[in-house]
C-alpha cells in the first residue's frame, strides 16, 4: 500500500512511500499505525506535533522521516525500539 492513497493504514498493513511530488504528513490529530514502513530515497514523511505513528515491525528509511514536536514546560516522549 502507498500512503499516498489518502486512507490510513492499520497495524497489519505494509506501507511504501515512494519519491513523488506529494510527501505525506501525519497531522497533529492523527494516530497512524503500520506493520512495516519503507520510505524510499527522495521521499519524505512528516509527523506533526501531536500526531503519532506506531510501527509494529520494521522501518526502512532511505529518504527523510521528520518528527515535529512543540512543547513548553515538562514534556514526556516515549520511543520504544528494538536494540
């Protein structure tokens, strides 16, 4: 599945983001889930502050993955990753 299809995938979906003129953005109110994700060379994925992306298996990033966070005071972030 290409994330460019305009629909949100679920935890069982493998997603590929190809290099195109459209770079997807996960908005500040969106919680997205994928099984595997591939961000191809020349492609970009942005997660806006307040948005979330849960990756249940593998991520391959040959392009750009940008996480934007805006916070004041004490902010808490949780990143779970395999070693």
